[in-house]
C-alpha cells in the first residue's frame, strides 16, 4: 500500500509506471487498487480485441473469393467461433465493466476504492486465466471450439465436437462468467454502499447508473449461463442427458438457457457504452445531460425488457410464442430511441467541441442507430424467417456491437485517457484513426446487409462463383483491411504518447463528474478532498458557480463542505 | 471487511446492532441474488425436461426414499435455526456459545451431506439412465457442493471467532454466512419438493 | 459580457418558429419520398418472394424498410443538423437546459405508435406465413442430416437423398400448397430457401410443419442456414417449381423410386 501511495503522489508530476523496477511490476500485478485493476482489465481486453480482430481479418480474407482455400473449413469454423467469443466475453464486457467501471465508479461516486478490493483482484485473475484458456484451444489436437459463440446443442456434444478444445471453451467462459459475477457483486455493492455524502441515487452520473443496471443484469444473466455450461460439461463427460434427445433431454433447452443469458448479454455490452457517451456529449457541448431522469428510466426499461425477449433469437425454431417475443423486442426500440434523442437533445443548443471523444461518440450514434433499426426488422418474425442466420444478422449485430464497443469504447478511452495516464493522446492521430475506422467499418458491414438479403448464410467458409456474392464480399474485406489500418494508427498513437509524453492537466475537458475533481492520475486513495455534491455534475458546479445546477452555497457553507 | 460501518449503541453490554447492514452483508445479499438465478437455471432445465416427457414423472424405475431424505430435510431446516442462534449469541457477546452453535450447525450440515452420499450410492438409477436421473444428480450435486462450501465457510468462521475480542467485522462475517446458509436451506426445500415429491 | 452572449445564443438557436418550419419541411419531404418509393415498389435488395407466403413477407419487409428510412431520416436529419448548427463558435457558456418535458413525451410517444403499427402488420403477416392448410395438395417430409437433405413424398413413396457431393432437388407444384414436415437426424440445421423468404430449423426430437404455395415456376437455391459442423457451407439443395401438370407427371414417373 505504501508504495502505491507514493506512486499516486509521484504521478501528479510524472506517470511512473515505466520508471519502476521489477518489484514495481510485481506490485502492479498484486495490487488491489481499483484503478490498477481497471487499467489491467482495459489493456488486457484491448489486446484480446486486437487478436480477435486479426481473426476477423483471416475470416475476411477467406471470404474475399469464392471457393477459397485460404484456410480449411475446420479452421474457419474455429476462427469465427473464437472471434465471436473473444470479442464478446473477453473484450466487450471486460473492457467496459472490468475496465471503465472499475476505474471510474469509485471516482464518480467519491469512494476510496471498491467495496471488496481483494475480490476485485480475484476477478481480474479469473478473467485473464479464462482468456488464456480460450486461446489454448487452438493448440489442442482437435483444435479450438468450432460450434459458434452460441455453442448450440447437440453440435456441442461430445460426439459431434469431441476433443479438448470445446472443453477449454466451456471452462474459459465459466471462468470469465465468475469473474463477471464477482465484479457485478462488487460494483453493485460499491454503488449501494460507498457513495460519498450528498451523492444520492439521482445525483449519480448516468455512467454510474448504467453500470449499476449492467451489474444487475450480469447477476441475472450470467449465473444462468454458468448453470447451462455446467450441464453441457456434464453431458459431455458424465453421460448425462440434459440436452440430448436420447434419454429425454431437450436440445432446444440449451437455446432457451443460452439466450436467456445471451440477449441480456448484448445489453450488458451496450449499456456501459451508452453510459460513456452520456458523459461525453454533455462535456463537449458544455451543457448538462438533457432529460436525466428519462435516461435513467430508459435504462431501467431496457434492462427489464431485455430479460423477456430472448426467444427472438429462436423465431425459426418453431417452438416459441412469436407475438409475445416480437412485441417485447419491438418495444425495446422505444427506450433506446429515448436515449438517442436525449443525446441529440444534449448537443442541441450547445457549443460542440469536436475533440476526438466527441467525434467517436457521434460515430457511435450513426452506427448504432442503423444497427438498431435493422434489429427492429429482425424482431418481426416473418422478416426474421427470411433473414435469420444470414449476413443480414451479421451486419445488424456488428453495427450495434462495433458501434458500442469500438466507437463508444474509443470515445470513452480517449475521453478518460488523460485521467488514466496523466498524459494526452495525440489528437490528430485519434481523428485519423476515427476516419479510417469509420469508413472501413461501414464498408465492411453495409454490403453485408445486401449479402444477407441475397441469401448468404452466416458461418459458411465457402460460397460458389454462381452465388454472385463475390463483389460484395470483396468490398467487405477491403473495409476490414481499412479498419485494420485504423487500429495500426491507434497503436502508433499509444506508442507516441508513451515515448514522448505530453502531461495532461487534471481536468482537460472541463469535465462534469467527480473524477475530474481529482488529479490525473488520481492518488491511490482517489481524493484529497471531495467537492460538495449538490447535483449530478459536482465538478462543473465547483468550476462554474454561476451556472451551477445545485443550490449555490454561501462561502461559509462551501468552505465547511470542502474542509470535511 | 473492517470498514467502520458499525456503530455500537450506547453501553457496551447492550447487544451489538448496526444502524445499517454491513457492507459484507449487502455484498452477500447481492451475490445470493445471482445464486438464485443459478438455481433458477437448473429448475428451468428440470421443468423443461419434465414438460417434454412422454410418460409418467418421474420416469418408471425411479424410486427415492422420500421419508429418509425428508428427515434430513428437517435436519437441514433446523440447522438454519441453530445458525441464527449463533448470530444471536454473537450479538450478545456470548462468543463461546456462538461457537458452539456453529459447531452444531456444521454437524447438521455434514449429516445432511452424509445422507446425500448414502442416497447417491443407493439409488437404482444413474445420471445416464435418463434425463430425470441427470437432473437429479446435477441438482443435488450442485446443492450439496453449496452445503459443503457453507460448512467450509463455518470452519473459517470458527478460526475467526477464536479470539476473545469482538470486532464488528467478525459479526458481519457470521451474519453473511448465516444469510448464505438460510439461502442454501430454502433452495433445498424447493429441490426436495420437485425431485422427491412432484409427480 | 457573458450574459449577453448567452442571450444571442438563445436568440439564434432556439427561435421556435423557424425550427418548426424546418421540421415540417423535413417531415413532409420524407413522407412524400417514401410514398413515391412505395409506389414503384422497390425491393430494397430483398427477394420478392416466390411463394404466396414469401410474398407477404416481402411486403412486410417493404413496409419496414420505408419506416426505417423515415425513422432513420428524421434521426440522422436531427443529428446532422445539430452537428452543423452547433459547432463551437465561442467560449461562451450556452443555456443550461436540463429537460423539456413536452419534447421528451413526443420522442417517447411517436416511437411507441410506430412500434405498435409495425407489430400490427407483423402479426397479420405472421399468421399468413404460419398458416397450415388442413388439406394440402402435396406433402413432403424433409429430413436434414450432416451434411445433406432427404425429401420424401409419402403419397407416391418417392425419396430423394443428397450429400455434399450431390445436391438433392426438392420438386414443388406451382399454385398448389405443399405441406412440409421438417425433422433432423442429428444436430440443428436450417432449412432455408432465400427466394421464398423463408427458413425454419430442423431440430432433433422436434417436428416442424409449414406450408409453401409457390407462385412462379423456376429453380431456386436452398441452403442450410444453421451451423451444423464441418461441411455446413456445402449442405445445399435446389428447389424446382413445376407447373401443376408437370409436377403430376414428375411424381408419377418417380413413384416408389429412391434417388441418391
Ligand atoms: C450491442 C449489442 C446489441 C444490441 C444493442 C442489439 C439491439 C437489438 N437487437 Fe440484436 N443482436 C445482437 C446484438 C445486439 N442487438 C447480436 C450479437 C445478435 C446475434 C447473435 C447471434 O446469433 O450470434 C443479435 C441478433 C438479433 C436478433 C436475432 C436475429 C436472428 O438471429 O435471426 C434480433 C431479433 O429480434 C435482434 C433484435 C434487436 C433489437 C430489436 C434491438 C433493439 O434493442 C434496437 C433498438 C434501437 C433502435 C431501434 C435504434 C434507435 C431508436 C430510434 C431512433 C427510435 C425510433 C425507432 C423506431 C420506432 C423503430 N437482434
Ligand atoms: C464486439 C464484437 C465484435 C467486433 C468488434 C467484431 C469485429 C469484426 N468482425 Fe465480427 N463477430 C462478432 C463480434 C464482433 N466482431 C460475433 C459475436 C460474431 C459471431 C460469431 C459466430 O458466428 O459464432 C462475429 C462474426 C463475424 C463474421 C461472420 C463469420 C461467419 O459467420 O462466417 C465476420 C465476417 O465478416 C466478422 C468480421 C468482423 C470484422 C471484419 C471485424 C473488424 O471490424 C475487426 C477490426 C479489428 C481489426 C482488424 C484488428 C486489427 C489488428 C491489428 C492492427 C494488429 C494488432 C496486433 C496485435 C495483436 C498486437 N465477424
Ligand atoms: Cu446443416 Cu448447416
Ligand atoms: Cu437479442
């Protein structure tokens, strides 16, 4: 602890991560400080993202020409399975919930740390172990899991998918699931218990709200997946018949359990990023968030609805009640729309300062709105019959997933980068990366809508010349390469800011929430003093008393608050 | 967790109470919410399979000793009371008594597990006989694991309560284990109902 | 000084009259545009549907597409307007508006109405697509397996079996209703005919029923849409829609035969 304390103090002048000896790294690894763990999560998940992205490049290369033999069919199936699994389980969730939430929630609510710091460290190690376990699948004799990220029974049974690769996949997701559950417990307890005086629920920043709701969703969804995985493992190894027809089990049961987890999961992945942009739009518009309460209720509504729509992934099974699941799925458009309009409303009448975070956040709205609207198509069972398991779906979910995790994710990353590291990133490179990724992304996924409508199923390694899929697939592949160049620019950006740092001020953006009231990076106990909390943007109130949201205090009151 | 969350009221010999639940208690409650979902997943599987059945339920050839396990069910339920008693005693600074009640609880938990082991070895079907058998072993097995973890947690509690001094942290720990124990207990009642009684 | 800049900012940005005009123009333009589009019935890249069921699905898709263009148009219209109009011009602090209940209700209620409309048409089409004719003209049992299809015509005891080397052909009569019974021998497969705008899972241990009433003769490609293992991408078949007469002679020529 003492060393960490010193580190906190020292870093007010110079970020010290690179000036520590091996003991420093050891301390770093064994730390229970939420900021250290948060950063570990962030960097680890970004590495997983790049690896999964490289797999996507292989996928796209294979699909660039008909009858391609760039990779074998078996390898192809492994590639998209692990690409999807890594992106969702190892990147998107941990990046937001392990990384940003861990780092920011205690700061935003004025707490010294998470409720259970050691549990927090355990979460990270479970996550890292799980991640490595998943990748190990590629080194087994039978290869990695090759049944898609959804692992449908009975394809995932021991007869149809023998070998250690699938087992590693199961174990890996169970580990990452436990990690998520523990982080969920930790965050929810932290938010319930450790808010600074004055930080009422309705003064919490939207980011914190979204993380709270995400935490609750994790606690609802992941345990069901864990149960399903345990039964899958038992079926594979102990001869049970939960998912096999023989013996009286039910293959569709897996689908129900999986999607009961899987649909909330997609909102578990989306809500944190909604929270991030909800912090960014106000700051770069110099306005408060528009319709705060509406946003909170929309978030709660999304969470509530998202536990009741899982069977929209199963419309074509013929085993589910179509109108019910269709109606609830369509309804999710309403609270999600509220969010979109709230963000536009926040910018309305503002002074928009197009720094990289805002640019990326706008990219998020564009991508997400398109993907969300095509989600509404899929929520209509007849249209889903025509498009299910085609590239239309692939395009839909990449637009929403990429929109949230990459566009909103990088918006958040650049926004909080100065807070995290005490340094500034390079603005020009961040913008260049944005345009490369934005154009590349649209070029990758817009043609896929057409491919889907023209009948290209997903998860196929080869297609024929006569299918006339070639041209659109080439466009898509070109887009993916362009995106990759964008990420190379990102790596350059990080390299440059590492080698020749520019010191960041404590509050470079005139931020609103509490994390901007402490130093960059914050001291190990987070705050020397917490400013008075009278509204959902205490730092703004402190810096702009004449435009404060909260009641303006007398000088005496103020000094009393600040002193204690 | 030793965060100063407790405020002792007035005189030291009055029972130790909190003006709000301990942080560990809140965390435990939240975590038990996720445990509830975990067992809900298992119950959902059980009922799906039951709904898919072609014949009677449980399938022919499945015989269970409803009475014997019923008795051990009552023992497990009673162990919830002994655990609560331990909490009560600790709140009144009767640590020795609290420890004794924890030991009683542990014995009852172990007795329950013992019965389960005997049952597993005696039943005429296995996990691969049919889907009912699968669910029987998976559900009782995972529940048994929870009972075992509870007993292990109590063993750690015994170590923590070994000293003379009473700190709010140890009481919070005791309370949290008791929440968990009640939860495991309630889950068993539901399990007993669907696995042994439901036809 | 600060005060005055705030005032000007408000005067420029929030003149309600000019805003309303702009809004109205945009809405009208979009409405006209989408009606025009509907008039010439664009396909938006989708198949028009070679069965009566698929045709209904296509019309529903068109409706959704037009709604999407409308909703997307408004959303992006607002977004790009804001991005261009409210670019940072000075360091003045703009008006700190927290909410506007009227607008919030508006952007809650309008999407609800749209969604209710979409749901209404969804249910209508869904009932058509899923309707089962109690006395179909033809019955076919489709069995999916790794990695091929088996088509069985019980009336004439005709069997067609395919493999990954040799794609089987499903023959259907035009203008008549064929009832399909779909099962799987092993894992989950997806019985998918893009030109019919339709797919359905072949599930092990569960039997699915649905009807096709093809409207135009021709040969169409069919695929397995659900990942089913190694050769999932080569689990193809074709669908040949013959006139009722031709179909009659085909069935009689195939009676009792097994084609592999
Ligand atoms: C971040 C993740 C994310 C998000 C946010 C969403 C959001 C939505 N998704 Fe998506 N979805 C996925 C990730 C996500 N999805 C994934 C990964 C899959 C595939 C899984 C697999 O099979 O591998 C999938 C698949 C999927 C399916 C199954 C498709 C199939 O397999 O056949 C369906 C069907 O209903 C669906 C629907 C929706 C809907 C209705 C929304 C809605 O929440 C969208 C709401 C948003 C908007 C509508 C836009 C903004 C709103 C307005 C501007 C207001 C006005 C709008 C209207 C009135 C329409 N999704
Ligand atoms: C957050 C989620 C996410 C993200 C961001 C992405 C990003 C991408 N995805 Fe993926 N994808 C999924 C989630 C995601 N995907 C899921 C869930 C599936 C379903 C799986 C299944 O069917 O089971 C899927 C499936 C999927 C398919 C369908 C495969 C099939 O069905 O046959 C395709 C095909 O084009 C694809 C492509 C891409 C591409 C080109 C990108 C790109 O945009 C990626 C861009 C990133 C890079 C290009 C990385 C650049 C790397 C470097 C610069 C090198 C760095 C070097 C180091 C390691 C240090 N994805
Ligand atoms: Cu059969 Cu894919
Ligand atoms: Cu979903």
